[in-house]
């Protein structure tokens, strides 16, 4: 990501870059068609996508990493370097990214400032990781707090993409008791279009798909009510799960190694959060379409949903209460038994008192 | 509050509150009734109170011919919805998981499509019941707001459960959360509405039979 390389390629359109890299027109169109179908667009959009991508100039991208584990970057770099997606990613101008950039120290920060100035109002800001609000010192970069760097960098951004559940919803740092006071990007930035690409980590092709949409249309894709692109997060894992027929029939694996598990039955009882999780894992899959966690025999953790860490345990079925109900029921029963006896005793006392004070009325009394 | 936070609340604190109110409410109300006591019967017993009571619990659960002819609709629809409701509550696999978590007990489940059908049948039966209650002049006169409330508390978990299973209309976490919440509302109001009949029914039937049993006559 050296500045020299950036400048050399900044003038080329994406089409030119791809041809230089030896990507044939045929495979380029195949990519456009795949992207269109993935994002549920009609086939008639394919030429439009191709034309737009051909002409697209490499947008400048600044990637900020806050309270995160670099898993999102790890995921992205595994978008299979031989595929055309990763080439496209190569050919945005990734001007600042801790893990991937060559520059370090003051040079790195200088690259960020330079890119912000040069592309003010046009660059894409990608953020992974949550922002600590408890104490600015919890997470700093070059002596600047995460909050200050985010606000400064977001000023000139055309749009902000929150990659990963931490950036999108606070994620693991935000989990109860949230010791750093972690918040999401959307909690802080209110005046820019924000797109959430949650997941722990998000699927590589989802990140590249969102970028492709932006390059093609110059705007962000249609989002759901919590800011996720509908194309990838429109359906739940459960609705697209190949084990769904077993759920419908009521055939469940009871443990990880019973007959049900071996037969590939539904993992609901083992705590699968697929029914309440919206993501593309069941269709797009991981490792170049190899499989996804449920296919590997493990229940979905629900990682693309807010607060997925606080759902009462990954192996607790969705229908189970998350707290210790039993203990409180015992206390409640004991307390209620005492209260019931007390109320009963009061009622009896009232009854005895009524009986004791009962006065018989004689006929003479009535004639008085 | 996000939909997942909503779901976490109903699965956590909400469930906790509802369970405590339900258990405490039911126990207090039953003790209150039992402790009212009865005057000592000074007559010599001519039969067993217990046997007479138990027999009546069974016999009153079966209709006699005359009663059936008089109110066939009430009996049939009543039985259908009670059976469907109880089976869907206690024999749906995810529900059994909940009972296992709370009480440590587990039992085999019915196939999901059977539960699905039972839920639909129960909903239809409950709808016909309310339609009749509202259209029949005498019944309408006898109805109290408490009756409508009890009906609403019963049908809501069935409808929301059906919607949550088939994922109709709203995001899945919201549907599930609404279903659990509707059950929690049911649990909270249960001890203070006519729904208490689930417990008092057997006490009342036993007592009716016990009186006859003591006297040595058929109830």
C-alpha cells in the first residue's frame, strides 16, 4: 500500500487495472453476474454493473481499527487471493490500514491525513472494532483516542462502513458488563450514511459485495432496520439452513456425538441461534463456499446480531430461560407458602371475630 | 431496545419476574382457599370422603347424555381447545427443553407437524368459542370483562407461537420475544383471573364428591 503504488494506480479505471492484471472480459462479466445474483438484482443489471465497474476510479479507503481482534481483517484477506473479488479489493486505494499497510508510526498517520485531505468528502471510511467511551486511554492509536480519531476521520467520509459486530453493534467489548463503555460506530456518527456489515467476523464476500455495490451505484445498498445490507442479511440462517427440514420434523441432535448429530439433524437443542440470526452463512458459506459452522456440526452463535455475547450461553437453546429460574421459584414458593398461611390465619381470625361478636336479633329489637 | 435485547429480556429478567409471580400467586391463592376451612361434620361418616372425591374428579370430567345434548358445542369445542392447548404446551420439543432447564425433568416430544396442527385446531376452537359467546344473547349477558381477558390471555400465546414458528410478519427474534412475553403476561395474570380454574377445578370437584362420599351416596 505504498503511496507510490497508490498514485500510479489511482488514475486507472477498474477495467484498466483488471485488464492489466490479465483478467478476461468473460471472467469479469461472470463476476458481475455473480454479484448481481448474490445481491438479488435482476440479470438486466449485469451490464450496468459491468459498465459502472469498468469506469469506476479506485476510491480511497481509510480503514480504522479500534477495540477489535483483527479477525475481520483476517477474514477479508481470506477472500481467496486468486479470485476476482480480492483483485477488486486490491484496486480500491486502501490508504490506511494498521495491519496491511507498509508504513508505520508517523508515516502511517501522515498517510491517513494526506488521504483525508486529498479525497475530502469522497473517501470511504471502514471501521472495525468498538469505541471505548469509559476512558479515552483504554484504546489509542498514535496517542489519539479512538473516539477522536473516528470523529476526525468521519468528517470527510462519503460513507462509513462498520465492519464486524464490534463496530456495528459494540460486539464483544460491549458485552455485559461492558468494562470499557464500548459503543458502536452508529452510536457516535449520526450525520453520515452508515452501513453495518456485522459478523464475528463477517463473510469476506459480503464485505467485497458491499464495496462492489458502492463502486457500481455510488451509493449504499438497501439496508434493513439495523443498518445491514438486505442482500446479505435479508434472510435468517434458519430459513436458509439445509438442516431446516429436520427442525420442521422435530428431529434434533441431543448431544454433539449422538445418532442425531451423526445423521445431521437440527442443532436447535444444542443452542443454535440460527432462528434469530440474519446472515448469509447458510448460502454464501465460508472458505470459498466450502461450508459454514452448522454444516461442520456446530450450532450458530448468532454473531451477526447485536448483543450476541449476552444471550445466556451459546449452548442454551433459544427456548430456555437465560437466568437461574429454579432457585427463585423455590424461594418464591417458600415465601408464598408463609404468606399464604399468614393470609389464611388472618382470614380465620376475622371469621372467629365475626362469630364472637355476632349478635342475635330478637323480634322485640326489630319492633323497637 | 434492539430486538435481540428484547429477546434477552424476556428470556432473562422477564421470565424471572413472571415465574415468581405465577408460583407465589398460585400458592397463596390455594392456601387461602384451603385455610378457609369447613365446619366439622358431626354426623357419622357413611363412606369415604377421599374415594367419593376422586371418583367425582373423574365423573365430572365426562359429560352425561343430557348435558351433552343441552350444550354439545361448549363441550366439544372446550375439549378440543383444552386438549390442543395442553399438548402444544407440554409436548412441543422447545417447550420441553424449557421445562427441563427449570425443573430438571424431560419427556418425549410429539412430532412438530402434529403440534403445529394442534395449535391451529386450538386457535379455531377458541375463535368459535368467542364467536358463540358474543353472539348468544344469554352468554353475552353472563360474560364479564374477566372472561374476555382469560380468553385473550389463552389465545395470544397460541397465535404468537404459531407466528414465531412460521416466522410470519416480523423479524424472527421479535416474533419469538413476543411469544415468550405473551406467555409471561399469561403467567403473571394467571393467579388473579379465572385461569386459576386449572388448579381449583380439581379441588372443587373433589370437594363436591367428598360431601357425597361422606354421606355414602353417589355424587
